[in-house]
């Protein structure tokens, strides 16, 4: 089974949600949600699932649930394929 681990740098409370490219080896993601009660994490998973065209259940935050720098595990894709779908 293919698994991709991606380092992600999150900017909560942004004007709108979206992927903003790469910064220092991590995927930069802006989220409109505030980091309260897991809202930003839920929005991150939903945004990635939509961009990758995979179910939300295939995405897990494995490190940094309460931090701006996170490691996300994506099942069913390798790292190169995941990055290719996310960075257009």
C-alpha cells in the first residue's frame, strides 16, 4: 500500500483557504478556520482530500495536531504523486 508523509506549515485565520506552494521543504496551506476545537485540522483534511481527490478517511495528522507545523500521512498515494496533485 502506498503511503505519503508530507510536512505542512499551516497559516490559520487566513482570508481564504488554499494551498500556497512550498516553503522550506513544507507545503504551505492557508486556512480560513481558527485553530479552535480542531476546526483548522478538520478544514486542512477536507482541503487536502478535495485537492487530492481522495476520501478524508485516507488522510491522518500524525504529528503536530496543536502546532502550525504538521506531518500528514496520506494513504493510497506516494509522496511524488501527492505533491504533483497539490502543487499546480
